[in-house]
């Protein structure tokens, strides 16, 4: 066996094998960075909750405060979903479309939960409605295809 044959990928191209190694290291770095973002988001949830509960009237939350806390919680959950996407890609080297669609659904649901409906144009709401509908149908189709 020649020296350069030992470094070939299964497909036979050593350059592609090296580039795949670089990509794998980048994905690991992204996973580390996402964990840092998750920790930062949890700290933000704690800060927002503390800030809202310590403002007069103490230990009471009005509706806007509750929405701010919910938005912080949902941001953490979305970050965790993105971390799951990254780690699944690292393990399987494929994009799990169902998880990506579920993450998108969670992100748009977060947006809907914290919307101020009094300050929005109807077109914006129609657009969000279409996005939710399209993602919901897509998730249903992908999930039903996975069951068969």
C-alpha cells in the first residue's frame, strides 16, 4: 500500500476526508458554543424573573411580566433544541428533518406567544399563520412518513 493510500476516505479522496474532519471539529465547536448560549439564556431567565419579582409591587407579576418570563423560558428551550440538532448531526452525519421542523415550530410558537396583537398589521399575522400552518402540515407529513 502506498503512503497516500492510507489517508484516503472510503470514497478514495483524502482531501474530502480531511475537510470532513475540519467540519466535524467545527460542529463540536458549535456544540460547545451552544451550551454556553444555553447557560447564558438560563442566567437571563433567572435575571428576568428576579427583576420582575423585585419590582413594585413585590412578588407579583402582571401580564406583560409573565410574557417576558415565558419568552425567556422559550428561548432556552429553543437553544436546547438547536443543541440537539447539532449533536444529532455530529453523531449521525445527517440532518434530522423532523427535529429541525419541530425546532422551527417551537420558535414560531414562541413568537406567537409573545406577540402584541394590538400593534401588528393584519398582513403580519396572516404571514405568521401561514408559517405555522405550513410547518404543522410539514411536520405531520414527515412524522407520518416516518411511521410507515
